[in-house]
């Protein structure tokens, strides 16, 4: 039977079909909480020697190895120095635990201290008041600035001829506080900016983990942990941290009596109470009772 369609019917129909057929779907966008290894020249892992840092270094190095980019990882420990009487602000051994984390995964390890301040203790005395939830200069003036300087140092050594692109991995977890729960897993770090010589991405690889899951990672992968946990500490921040839970401070005062005596003397000298809810003298009295 002869077709009544014009000779171009088949091709014309195809062309018309193409007009009304939606274009192929674009590749799915990278999830907002996914870190793009290819877009960064290196990744700095801030390791304090605590349990979250151990899980952090494990997560970053494991992910890096899977995508063939372990060579981009650098583990950094910020040394917070000593007090006037020579006591370490951090827990003794924290640096060595952080070093063990880096060595376990075969990545470079560096120790740096803030260029402006010999120690966090000097910064506290100069400020004349203790750090707090709304005045975390302890972090900004020691750890953040030191991390920035280390990233600049690393970027300069690469001689890229352009602003370097770095990831900065930190061990914050959503379970720790409401404020941390609201933090994006991946976002542009404030040390970046228009006209800057750096582009830095903050990355929170363990943000979703619970405390139990963190400890499970330690157990499953034989990750080094600080002995203070076995002594009853739940967190490994500074030995006397105004942001710590009172129960942890009492336990720390039992384990570090000389350090707390020095801090208590400074509390009297500055005329500023250590925490709004409790003084260092009260913490020490409860530790001794």
C-alpha cells in the first residue's frame, strides 16, 4: 500500500519529536556536604590529640586514599604553649597522640604555635579575662590564625603561581551542641575573601558521628587515644577550659592540681570569674572534697 505521508515524514517526525523531548538530565550536582578533592591543592587536618581528632584523621585519610589523593593530606597540631609556672596548657601527651594519628596513615605531621603569642596563657593574661562562648579568642587568636599561617606556608612551598585552594578539616560534631549541629559540613572558610591569596574550604567530615560511633572507629581501627579518657575525662580540650562541663573541670582539677592552683591565682589577679556558673576556687574545693 502506498503511503500518503510525504517523503520527509520519518525524518520530520523525528525532528519534531526532538523539539518536544526534554533534554538529557544534567549530571547530578555534587551534594553540599561532599568534599571535592579535585578542587583543592591540599587538605590540612587540625588534630588536637583528642578522640574526635583521631576519628577525623581516620575519615580524611581513608577518603583521600580511596580517591588516590592521600598525598594532599597534612596533619597539623597547634601547640598552645605553657603557663608562667611552666605547665602545659594542653594535656601532656596530646601532641604525641596527634603525631601517632598522622603516622598511622603515613601523612606529614606538623607542629606550629601562634606567631604573636608564646602561649594561650599569655593571650589570656593580656586579654585580662577568660575565653567564653561569645569570646572564643582562644580559638581565633591561636588555632585559627596558626592554621592560616600553616596553610600559607604550605601553599607558598607549592609555587602554584595563583591563590592556593585548601581544605581545612576539623573535628566538630553535631551532637556536641546546637550551634555545631547547625554548621554546614562544607563551606567557604572566613580566611578566604576577595583579593585574598588563599581560597579555603572548611570541612567537617565527622559532623554526623555520635560519641559512640567515634569510639567504635577507634576500636575498629586501633586509633591512638589519650590516657586522660581512661582517667574519666570525656573531652580533651585545654586542661582548664572555661567552656568545659563543670564535671569535667572537677575531674581535671583532680588530675592537674598544680595547674588549677595557678589558674585560680590568675582568677584572683584578674578579678574575673573563670565561668559564670562557678569559680576556679569552687572547682578546686569540689575536686578535693
